[in-house]
């Protein structure tokens, strides 16, 4: 005897997400009547007649096959009490979903409070200028400071931070770009002191140092991956990038500055890029904002705008 295997065909079942309730207003009518212990009060809240609310609840009970409310006086049955808890969760989630969609498509407006680090004024100003052109209904207020501002305590919407590593926090962080520092000097300085051709030449030059480090690591940008430690005896130091840039333009010495904040100076001849194969690893610029279920349209718009713009294009 030969047996033939046959595949059993299962009848499709109702999908988990398919409900018996045809109208969410029926659920709301039941929830209000159960909470207020009154069909009349529930009808007033819904802007409907008492008869309509009564029909809604009766239809819901008929679909479920259980009694949810006692009528005189109005109060939930045991099944109704348990159902009310679950319905409340559903209605809240639905309300949240509706609010999220409305908010997502609302036009960005209001005041956007932004904090940014010093030294990046040209980049930040270009970003804000372009953003306000695109979103004229948003008023941008910028706080330039070195300190890490507490966004929650100081009601800041967005923070731009330049750092090598972010501290752990509940903030949502987006890495905008990494920037390297390159050697540059003013034309007047190079005429007076000569142009360095090798890293060893730095020992005979006046150095404007950003920070207090005496030894830095330089990387060669020609694909070799060569890294060299260089000890520099700086003649002037500054903890502010903008001030170090200004000192360099004034001919005080040679400095290692990010191209992203000196593009215009290089293009207009105020600074000259030297030792071109070599770069000093820099930091990254991050955009941070508070987390949460709903992101205000103005914050979402600024985040997306900043992430879509190339720093080189903004600086021009």
C-alpha cells in the first residue's frame, strides 16, 4: 500500500489587528459613560444625544456578547471594568498617534533656542541664516558658550557641540561631521619667516597654539597612513578658536586650524595653507536635542536641515 502525504490547509484566522468594533466613537462613548456614571454626561462630552450614546454602547455590547454597563444606576460590570482599562490604553495610544501625525506635518514655527561653541561663528551663522530663509516662521535665538549647557534646565532646544567624545546622557546625538586641523599662516608672516616645507621646519617658526599641548600627532593624507609626533614650542596660545584664528591672520605665527572655519580666509587670501600633506586629527561636531515621543517640528526641521548641509557649502 502506498501512502501519499497531503498538506493540510488551515483556514485563515482573523488577523490580530482586526477588531470587532466598527466605530471608535463607540469605545469613547463606553469609556466616558463608565467614568462619568452617566449616559447624559457622556453624550454632552461627545456632543451627541443621549439616545445616540445609548445605541453606541448597546451596539458595542452586542458585538462583544457581554454586558459592559448596568443601566440603573450606570456603573461598569466586572467585564466592563476590565474592558475599560484596556480600552483606555487603546484610546490613549490612538490619541498619541494622531497627535504625532499632526505634529509631524505642522509647519515649523515659534522660537528655537540653540547653543553653539565659540570658534564656529562663521559656520553657525551660515547655518542659522540659511535655516531662517527656509523657515521664516521660526525665530532662532543663539547662545554661544564653551560650557555644556543643560538643555532641560535652560530650556534649550538644540545644542551644537565640538568634542572627541560625548558624555553619556539621555540626549539624542547626531554626528554632523568630523573636522581636521591643517597648518596655515598669513601671507605677511610667510614673507617674513619663510614657508615651512617639512615638519622639522616647525621648530624654527612661531606657533599659535590652540590649547596647551606641547606635543601633537600629525597624520599624512597621502594614503600612506604615516603618523608622526611633533613637539612644538608655541609662542602664543589661546583657548578660543576664533581668537587663535584672528592672531594667525594678524601674522602672530603659524597655527593648526580647521578648514571648516577658515574656508573664506583661505579663499580670500588672508590665510595660506602650508604643509599640505599633513593634518592634525581634530574633533567632531555633534547636534544634540532632547529625546521623547514627539519632537517639535522646529527641532526636527533644524536637525534635518543641519544634517543635509555640507559645511563647505555653508561657509561660502
